[in-house]
């Protein structure tokens, strides 16, 4: 006999979950409903997302596949909101998707919708059709749709999923907006520095060579670097490309991703913004999964896979193993050492009162406000700080270039005296 994981509501409306033995999925459902229970979800106990470890090549291929087939979060938000509206208005899933396909301007997404509509015509469920496109619909999306199909509350789940994605898109937009200006200044600084070494310094070097000037050590070093870049420009660009590729491949490894994500979390000011953004995403994901009736172990696993930070992912994975051993969710998260006391207290209260989904939604709102406050502070601090850094770097290079002229001026002044 096979094992099936279930969530039900009994005749009194109390929610419970567990594992039942049965020959088939239908037999498991029959056993659960025989006593008057309402089945929310039933699935094979061995099922789960992202089982097993992937090789570096598999991760690279998956990343390329996502780049090739993925669509923006904004398009997915619009699709989900429209689906929720059309389905609530009484249109079938197939008709709703067909309508959205005809008006979709993104060619990649239109092809995906065409395939999804075709699969539904063949008899696939909505969640099964979505599961065929992991580059667009992640396991969280598919699991929520599946939970809505089984419980008969798909229209409600789609509404909640649309709201969830809108919140995620809003948080992502704020963080991206806060990072755009620093990224622009950094790229501009790199280009200016490269221009100085590739074009400006060689001009001064030629002048100094004509005068047989005795150059200071810093100027000699700068001219040496400039000469090497000028003589090996293609090799230099190849080195830069190789470094970027090496960092990217290193990030695809487990140790590399963990190390780099840990560094991101420890950056002054920016680190707190990233951490609060991750905690907001974790809390909101956990909340919506609990609301949809997804089992606690699957909720932890799916939450682990959407936070997109290796440090928090490892903490959630450790917590999931502790929950299997009998720990409470709050106790397991606390032992990981990565979650703040505010969140732990809300989770503990939620477990004690049976209201974890609502309290975690409140936690998500709290961390979203913290992200907003950090962004407000960054807006007033980052611009002058970056200008000072850029001025310091460019100014240092310019001073090094002009050092021989300064020394010549000093020598002339001394001679006149």
C-alpha cells in the first residue's frame, strides 16, 4: 500500500493533517471522506519539489532555460490577476487562457499560454499544464493552483496568488530602484577609470618621455599599467570576461552561492534592506501557502525555494528537518539562528492560536515597511557617498598623472628663490 499525505477539515471545521495508507489516491480520498471530513489536499507522501542535488552543469542548463523561456514578474502578475477576474466571473479556465493568449504582446508568454490551453484541451488539469513550464510558473505557483483545484477554491486561490505576486513585484521594484543608481555610478566609475588608463595617461606618458622627465613611483606604476592595457587590450577584455564568468560559475556552486549571499547580507545598510526583503518574501509565502491548505512540510520546502538567498534557504532546510523530528516551527526556526525574534514570536503565537497564516501576513507587512524605511535612508545618503567615492578614485588617478608637473613647479620655485 502507498502512503498519502493529506489535509482535511472534520465535521466541526477543525483542520488536521497526516499520512494515510491506501492502494490508490482515490481510495485515500474515499477513506478520508467516509467519516464526513472535507478533503483539502491529498498527495503521495514521497512527492516534493527540488528533490536531489543538481550538478553544476544541470544548474547552468536550468539557468539558461529560465533565461530563454522565462517572462517578467510584471507579466505574470497581470496574467494571474486577469485569470482570477475571468474565472470568478464564470469563464472556464480554457476560455480565460485563450482570451489572454489573444491579447498577450509578449511572444514567449503567448506561446506558453497557447501550450497551456492546448494541454487543458487534452485533459490536463490547470496545475499539470502549468507544471510543464517551470521557467514561467515556479513550484510555489503550481502548488497553490493544485491546492485550489483539490479544495474547490481555485477562484479564491487565484485572487490570493495575484495579491501575493503584486506584493512581491512591488517589493522587488523598490529594491531594484534603490540599487539602480549605485549600479549606474559604479559602471560609470569603471568606464571613466578605463578611459583614463587607455586614453589619457598614454598622452601624458608621451609628453613626459619627450622631456626625459624623472617620474615619481606612483606615476611610473600608472604609466606601466596603462601601457600594458594599451598593448593587450583584447587580452585585458578577455580577462575581465573570464573573471565575470568565473564569478557566475562560482555562484552556481553551493559553497560559492552561500558565501556570496552571506556577504550581501553583511553589507552595511544594504544588507539590512536585503534581509528584510527576504523575510518579507518568506513570511508572505508561508502565509499564502498556509491559507491555501498546503501541508506544513511542503510549505517549508516551497518557502525555502522562493527566498532566493542561500543563507536563509539553508536555515529553512535545517528547520524543516527539525520539524520532522518533532520540533515546533518556531522552535526549529529559532535553532537555525537566522531569524529575528519578532518573526519567531509571531510564528510561535500563530502555532498556539492556530492563526499562523494571518500573523505571518502581518509579519510580511512589517518587514515591507522596514524595507521602505531603509530605501528612504539610502535615497538621502547614497548619492553624496557615491559622489565622494567617485571623486576620490578619479581624483587620485589625476593627481598621480600630474605629480611630475607638481614636482617641476616646485623645482622651478626653488630655483627662483
